[in-house]
C-alpha cells in the first residue's frame, strides 16, 4: 500500500519512524558468535574436567553458560530481526500505518485499546541493546505491536500514540493549519 492510499483513509501524513532491522541482525550475529565460542571452548573443558575438582569444572560451567545464553539470545534476536525486517510506522492524523516486509496495516486511533510505555532502563548499554525503552500498542482485536529503541524516535511515536488514543489529541498532518 502506498503512503498516498493510507493518507486517504487515515488523513494527512505526519512523520515516519523506521526500525533498524540491520542493527538487530548485527546483534544477533554477535550473540551467536559469542555463544558458539563459549560452547566451542566449554565442551572440551567440560570433557577434560570430568573427574577433577580443581578449577576446571567451574570454568567449564562458565563457558557453557556463556555459550548457551549467547546462543539463546542470538536466536531470539535473529527471529525478532527477521520478523520485523523493513518495519516502519507512519503516523497520520487519524491513525498509524504499520509496515513490515512489504505489507502495510492501517490502524485507526479508534482501533488501539491502549498504549503503554516504559523506559529509561539504567543498565549499561541498554539503549545499544534495544532495551532502553519499550512501548506496547495493544489493539482492540487482541493483537499488539512492540516498539523499542531500534525504532527511530520511539519515544516520540509512543507520546504521539498515547496523546491520540488516551487524551484525544490527534497529530496534525503536513500542510494543516492550526485554527486560532
């Protein structure tokens, strides 16, 4: 669906919020690499430490733990990256267009049940990991859409959706003049 078609149904275009799927995939690759290295070293250390009680079992456990956690997180981020490839949110006066991998879904503000955001995760590198801010847009049909810091200006998208859904303050599209 073209942006002009969406604008006919949802009003004037306000702004676009693209999701950086490439960054998700890079993170997945790094996590999978760390997991593979952890297992590659952990398995031989575990085999070699059978029957010993000196430091080797602890080292084997650490390496295996890093490997398994790295693989698990890497697979999770890979799936997430593939599911949301080319994701973009277009804000319009009367709703959102959610585009993912060539398909577009029009979501009028009335079809959104709630907008819940939480953020400012104080953990080190939370923003870089895509975990510094998250917003969940719950739809009236039971579905939901998650927006995180991989999405460009995710906080502004969450503020705009919250204002439109919960406060009745709809955004104004390009070329729209405020009435005095």
